[in-house]
């Protein structure tokens, strides 16, 4: 294995593989290395459907070796330390790699440990989460066997990947409870650290109707801080409109937890981070604000868009065009407009396709009102997008 690459990429997830594949389509002679420790590659957006019993978990994972573009060198190691002044990344096992240009895309870190008692009880006592490959099938186990009672669905106060996912599983579960005839004996509550159901008004209006139709109680400003699995109690920090906080304990029969999330620990402690720990990039060009030969994209950056694969799809070509321009000493030509998308599953066979930009303005792809629940958009999520991911996005052609 060599120790210097023209372009070094940290993280071979959705973003890293997309960028590598697109770069090589533009110039097959580029010398690219990808630091990626995982031997598996996941299609995470389908975990929502797995938890609702509508998708096979085995179809959400492939061997990392199968998605690595040809002509890329896969370095199966964890990046650990950055010395940007020396164009160097040091791995966890203390190997130094140097580069001419660096692309950083290591995703987001799940912080199960920030909720007291969660790690001990996750996957037991009807405490489930779609936020991990290992856990999302347990969500389906508990949803399908649920016979009524209190079902809580939480959404934390930190940034999360796919901000809609905490409620998508709530709607799917409510639909399934309804079909089984147990919804009428069930108290479904959305315990959300945020202040509103959804940040973009156009979609929030329809979602409020969905919430009302299922009879869901929305508890905003409720942040999960503790779980006692065996006794089925969840503690929330509640902040009132004046900023005063108190604690509320709720009994549950089922709880779906969206864990708090942060930038990866090794990024937080690196010179690439902003004051909150995220990779500090220009939100239009995706170039690092202090190191010209570094670009960042995906969930780990501080760009204020919805952290989604849909955003990555629009960021990757911007990074590729700007990086190639920089290599040729040209001005950076491409700009990202903050596009993000959230396919909000509202039940089996129903979906609102929210698409919006940095300003929270709808940026829709189809010539119809996407704030309406549609079967066609559900099929897009269930069948078309997974196919596109494996066959087009990871190949750099979409
Ligand atoms: C339940 C759920 C539902 C979702 N639903 C949707 C949806 O409907 N639509 C949508 O667009 N998006 C959705 N997403 C979000 C989407 O999956 C992410 O936004 C997307 O994967 C981000 O890409 P990324 O490359 O930044 O991160 P990832 O794809 O997570 O990849 C990060 C990679 O970095 C690697 N890495 C980590 N640490 C290191 C290190 N130290 N050194 C080197 N490599 C490292 C990891 O192994 C991983 O391969 C969902 C996510 C979840 C969990």
C-alpha cells in the first residue's frame, strides 16, 4: 500500500463513494484512495420501511468491496488525526497518509450513550430504533406484536440524519396498529425536542392532518434523557416557552428512539471543525473555510441543510466540479443551494415527498403538489430510490 494519493477521501459511505465514482468518470487517471474501515455498505433510508415490515433488511446492505469504484485504492482503516498544514491524515493505527487534495465525508455519529439507560435496554423491553442496521428488524418485531397501550416515538434536540425518520415510523406503526384493530386502544405520542412537527410550512400542514387522523398526541419541546427499560419508563426534559425546564416521566408499552447525534468524535477534535464540531465548509462551494485543498460533504459538515442522502446527491457534483477546477487553478464554478429531501412515509402506500432548499422554500421535482400523500411517491421510495442508489448514485451517474 502506498502512502500518498492525489485525492484522499475519508469515509466511503453515500458521499465518499459518490464523489469517487463521479471523479473517475470525469478523469479515469486520477489517483484516489478511500479511507473506510467498514466492510459493509448500507442503504440507510430503507431502514424506515424495514421497521414497518415493508422491506427486507438484507436488501439494505452490500459488501463494501462491491461498491468501491474500480481504480480506487480502498484503505481499510479509521482516519483519526488531521494535520492539514502537512496535508496528512493519520489513522487510528498510526499510519500517515499524505494527499494533494482531501475530501472528508465520515457521516454522523449516533450518541446512544447520551440517553441514560438506553444502551442497556435497546433491542429489549420494547425499546427499538430504526437508526441502526442491527436494530431496525426489532422495530418490526415489536410493532407487529403490539396489542395496545402507550407507544412513544422520540426525536432529539441535536441535528439528526433524515429529520423526518423519527415520525415516518410513527405513521407506519399507527397504520399497522389501525389495520390490526389496536389503534383504538393505543395512545400514540410524538415526543419531539423541537418546537414544530416539520420546518417547512407547506408539508407541516399535511403532516398535522396525518397526526390528527391517527389521533396522535404531539408533545413538542420534549427531549428524551433517560430510559428505564425493565420498568418501561421514559424521562423527558421539557422546556417551556420561556425556556424553563422540568422533567416529565412517561410510562410506555413501546418506544421508538431516535438517538441524539453529533459530528464524529475525531472530527470534533480536529482542526477541520467549527465551534460545534462539524466540518467547517463554505455552504455553497463545499470547500473548507481555512484549507483550500480540502472539501467536505454529507452528514458531517456544518452546511445548514437537511442531512439526507438526497442532499449528498446534489453536493457531490458540486464537490467534483470545484475540486477539478481547483486542480486546474480555475475559479470554483459550482454552488450547492441547500437542497434536501425527505420522503415522509405517512402509512403503508402513502408518502409526501418534501423537497426544499436552504431558505426552506419547496424545490419540487414533479409537476404536481408534493405536499399531498401519494401512492406513486411511496413506490418511488420503496422501489425506485433503492435501485437508483445501488445502480446509479454509487456509480456516479445520478
Ligand atoms: C433511519 C434512517 C432513515 C433515513 N432516511 C433517508 C431518506 O429517506 N432519504 C434520504 O435522502 N436520506 C435518508 N437518511 C440519511 C442518509 O442515509 C444519510 O444522510 C447519508 O447516508 C449520508 O451520507 P454520508 O456519506 O455523509 O454518511 P454515511 O453514508 O453514513 O457514510 C459515512 C461513512 O464514513 C465511514 N467512517 C466513519 N468513521 C470513519 C473514520 N474514522 N475513518 C474513515 N471512515 C469513517 C463510515 O464507515 C461510513 O461508511 C436516513 C438515515 C437513517 C439512519
